[in-house]
C-alpha cells in the first residue's frame, strides 16, 4: 500500500484566492498570532462579496505561506479546508474528482484512484 507524503511544494497554498474563513478560524488564527480580531481582519484578510472572508494573497500564495521554508506559518490552527487538502470530501466521490484534484497536487501524481481508495489511514467521513 502506498503512503501519501506531502512534497511541501506550496501548490495548495497558491492562487488568486484562498479558502473561506469561518468565525472560528478568525478567532483561532488571531489568538494564535496574539492579535485582536480587529487587527487580524485588517492586516491578514480580505472580504470578497458580501459574505466571503479570505486570507490575503501575497506573491500568488496565501499570506501565511512561508516561501523560503515551504510551510504554513499557522499550521496548528489553519482552516479545515487547508487541513483536509488534498483529501477533501469530493476526492472520494469519483475518479473524475480525484483526477481534477490530482492535477493540482504533485504528491498525488504517484497515485491512481485505486491507490487513493486503499489509503485506510485517512478519515473519509468529513
């Protein structure tokens, strides 16, 4: 059986947009950084539309991605979608979904859909 090993390439932290933040995410990250919620929101987030709050993007990466070390600066409190990636619920639903997600994750390039389904250590009920 294959084992998934993150390549720490930062592809999952890259793009013009980041994950949506919940109120719980905001509180957890602000506390972790030792900031007030107000200062965290002002310095690290951006509002998109009426209801979507995201982390800012810097150099085409999430503001909390350390490009030198290729790691997340808020790893212990990162939002659930970040913790789940590259194994969101959708990846288990079909081979087509798997192939779409696989394109954005170099570590998954070594896996087939059958390999994915054999990864028993992952909690598939999210």
